[in-house]
C-alpha cells in the first residue's frame, strides 16, 4: 500500500507540474479515501517536507538529521530587460515546487581544470536561496549566510548547513545573488534617477525580506535574524551596517574575513568602462580601446541597448580574478542610495551586536598564487620575497578584517563588538599547516565537514581542531540566540573596546582546544615599521613586492599612503580573459 500511495502522490505532483488540473482533481478524488484512512502515517511523512511560502508550497529533502530546501526563488529571474534592475517578486506557483536539488549559482567565471582556461558557468536566473532546518524546529534563531568569492564567484553551497542547524540550534539560509558585472555595474547608460547600481545588494535585501516573511514556516524566528558573510560576502555585510536599505532587516551580524571596502562612483565608472572596452572593440562599436571606453561612458539608449544585448557569458569573462583588489573589479559603490556618501564614517549605523572573525595568516592563499613572484628569477630570493609578503600582508589583512573595523565603528557604535582570531595552523600555533597557516577560510571546516580545503589539511581527523570547532560552535549558538556568545563552561569572551582591545584567540594542540581572551592588536604603522627594518630582502626586491604583490589589496590603503605605490585606479590594466 505504501508504494501505491507514493505512486499516486508522485502522479499528483507530476500532473500538477504539467498543468493538468482536471486530471489532478480526478486522481485526487479517487485517491482521497486511501490517503485519509488507509495510511495516515505515510501521508504525514510525505508532507513533512512540504512547507508554505508566500509564493507557493515547496517540497524539500532530508539530509542526515537536517531537512533541506534548495534553490527556493526569492526573486524573479534577472534576465533580459530585468538584467540590471531591482529584483522583482517571483511568480506564484500552484503546486509544490520541488526544491530537492541544488540550483545553479550566479553566472560567473571558472578556471577549467583540464585546459586552465577561463569558462563561464552558472545562470543569470540565480535569485534563489537554500534553507536548512530540523524536523521539530520551532521559533529558532535564523542564520543567513552570504558566500565569499570577491563578489565575482561563489555559490550558496560554500558552507552546507546540515551540521550548523544541528550543532548551533538554528535555521540556516544560504543565498545566491548576482555576481561580477551583473551584480555591480555603474556605467552611466544604466543609471536611473534615485536607483542604485549595487544590484547585488538589492538582491541581498530582497533575500532578507523573504526570510522575514517566510522563515517561520521552517521553524525560524523572523524577529531573530543574524546576517553573516565570508570574504566578499563579509564585506557585503559590513556595507549593510551603514545602509539605510537594510535598516531593521537583521538583529545581529557575523563577519568572517571581511572588512570595510567601498568604491568611489567616478573612479568605478571609469574602470568599468575600461574593463569592457575590449568587448566593444570586438563588436565594432569602436576602433580601439580608448575610443571604446569613451563610447561605453556615453549615457544614451544606444549604449544601454548594447549592454543589455551582450551575452552573459562574455560579461562573466570580461575580467580575471580581482584577488581582493577593488580597482580590478569595482563594486560596493558609494552612491548615497544604498551606501551613504560618508561611507563608514556615517553616524547612522544599523547598530547590532556583531562578531568579527579573522585568521592569523589571512593573506597566504592570495600570496602563494600571485604571479608577480614569477619575475624574481633567483629561487632563493623568490622564496624570501614570498615569505616577506606572506608575513606582513597577513598581518595587515588580519587587523583590516577585525581591529580596524572595530576602531572605525567605535565612534558611533553602541552594541557589543566581539573579535575572534583563529591561530590554528599559524607559525605561532601548536599545530602547523605548511605553506598556508591559518588561512583565509580557516573557520569554514569548523562549520561543515564538506568544504574545499581538504587538500590543505585533514581537519576532519584532527582531534584538536574538532574540539576547537565544538567550542567555536557553542559560542555561535549562544550568540545566535541572544547576541552574547558567552555561556556555561566556556572561556569568557570579553567585547572589544578602545580601552580593552581584546580578541578571543582560538587554537588547539593535537587533542584539545586552547582559547584565550587577549590583546593581539597592532597598527598599520607598526607593521610597516617592521617591514622597513626587515633585512631578509634587499631594498629593490622589497620595493618590488610592496608595489606588485601587496599594492592595491583591500587592506593596502595605508601602505599606498606610506610608500606612494602606483595608483591602480589610474593604471590601465589589460583584461585577463
């Protein structure tokens, strides 16, 4: 009988999906007595994964102890005439939408593992999110996650939520949103009076509205939402703190390796036209890239139609990996619509309790893959240059992610600011992770066993790391519930203040975690003074590394001021398509 019922239910879903309403009514009528009186328990099982949203019912799947709904639409497809527009409501549906498989991510570039060439993957129809919960969830805190990837790449699957919802006693939502030039594009032909060109931020605001309106059906508390993000997603969350568009949309924030990064509209406009100039030349809109740039800076219908007519794959490939250089991919524009003219100096913060998280060796992943070192032919000197850049770049990136943000926020912020630093794997840690140390993303394996760092270290089999992960998640669970990470049996986590610049420092040996609340603060001036005194490199090589490896990164403003490095906003860069 179970198999008969399941077949009938499957037929109902299939016929409804095909729009065969009269057939659905007939099947429903003939099977209603079987469903209601013969196997009530199986009916409950069949419908346990169906939840109602404002736009229609969605059917999920079970993954271990978690229930998951993949790729639920929170906005209409941002395609065709909606490409660079405010996200619209998705159309309603009249049958349970199957949300049992991951959706495609936003259109973006990817490096083909076979050829090494850049290829386009994903879709412009990307405004969807994944929801993870547990069977008996009721009024639980909600954690909304914005994936990393420099706002150029990434997917909602970056951190799967099965373990998060069971360990941290919450409902977890991970969001896909427009990326690259589809998510941020400030060319004049796309300007609309009173509208922003930060399209990705509008997507994220739309997603948070969806969470507010629908998350109760999944066992979440719509009045207890914590927004979080990693790297580029963390920078997005930082911008939400100063954006009037996000006022009241969340009650707490967690920022993983994301500092204060914004871009000037005028400089961004020039650079975006420069990035797309080669496409205009290919399409015979201009004879060379200089005139193509002038063409793209035109505010007229012809340019607008040209941009809307460009194939999405070409837009996704119009630039290479910006690698935390805002000038290589301008975004988070200061437009006085989403982001105020005052930027992070505004007096109008969305003032909520916040945790700022960093690794100790944050720059290692970017540093190790930087091709600027290829021009240093002497192998020994090249190794010293890599070590120099890794050490000082990581120290600057570390405080950029946490302390420097806290310093700026302290002028206007009243809510508690908590800082976490992950030392595990760093040169000072009890456990060494060769080459990469406590890298950008060191926290991710603490939240999920499914991640992209298995080739770096076997986190799942390291008892000390797992003990650290258990304690880290205990703090997170407390913070999600109340805005205070402290709890019974945990080392006290004191908020950061200008008078008490402390971080909760997480480390572990082979078996157990060590957690200390201590001052690990420094300044850019102190870091650069140490760079000046460092005699491992000759003056010429040191200058080369500063100008070519460290210059222009998110954390490098102070370095530019001190060493008068080339201004990458003013330097023409060839597209790396």
